């Protein structure tokens, strides 16, 4: 999911030298090469780049192809993990008719199923939920808002967002008495299952070639207030 130093170290331990990562190697979504060249003095960049050079690793980013496929492979991965593969709505992309539950129960289920140790949610935990939208990773406020504002969508599950945008919008929707909920899974656990499924597909396409999936650790921790 992310070529963190931990993932790269595990790849070396397993004798792997090509790492396919969904997210950037050096923390920048766009202009990564220029950012990398200007970061030579950064201590984190130095350690990571030296490790890659020492072990002759190749890191290949696989991002847009995952999202441009229809259906979106990261949406599919999260939905499959949640057991929703047969519930996708044809009339509303990345939206699912799910077994009736409550917002609080769904949040707990998503955290447990996706390994999201720092999951948060906004809304009444007793809110009835039957239609859920999924936008793994970071889709931006306009796409988040459009899904939350849809009259048939009860809850939106996202990876992350700018809190002054999507979270504030969801807070005001709840404050206005609208039956809405927002579940913030965390970027890594929201897209991890999509990359796990991609590893399975690569293994099928390349029989006899060593392909292993290395999970990215969700490094966020929580404390009780």
C-alpha cells in the first residue's frame, strides 16, 4: 500500500527487489522527482534513499490505473473485505446497499475488518444505515460532499480528508438534523485490501514468479481522552 521503510526492509528480508506501491515513495503526490532532488539534506529522505540504493531496490508506483479501472479496484478491495461484493448499486458508483445496521456498529465492524486501529466517525451511533458509500484514500472534498449530500446515502466511509472540509461538512449535516454519518478509516487501511487483491492478480498473471503481499503497518495510535 505504501513503500514505507518498514515495507522495504521486509521486502529485502524476503529476497524481493521490485516493490509495487500504491502511494509515493517520497511523500509527495505530484512533482515527486523534483521534491526528491531537493530533499537530499533531509535526514529521513537520506536514510530511505540510501537503503534503496544499498539493496538495489526498484520501486514502482501503481496508483491511477487502480482508480481508473471500473469498478475502482481500491473500492472493490475494501468492499470485498467488508463482505459487500454482491451489494454494489448500479445507479450510484462506489455505493452499496448493505445489511441493515447502525452507524456505531458499522464503524466497529469496519475498524475490526479493515484493521483500522485509529478509525473515527461522526454522527449518531444509533443512526440506521442501509446505504453506504466508499471512497478509500483521499478523494477530496467535492467528491466527499457529493456522496454525503446524496439523499439515498446514509453513511460515507473514507480514508482521510481535510478536517476543515469534509469533517466540518459532516458535523454540520448532523447538526442540521440530517440522517448522515461519516466514517474515517485511515488512508492505509482503507486502500490496503485493494493492493492485496492486486498482488493476487499479479501472482495469477505471472505463474512461477515470486509475488508476495507485504502489509503496510497502520502506524497511528489512539489514547483515551
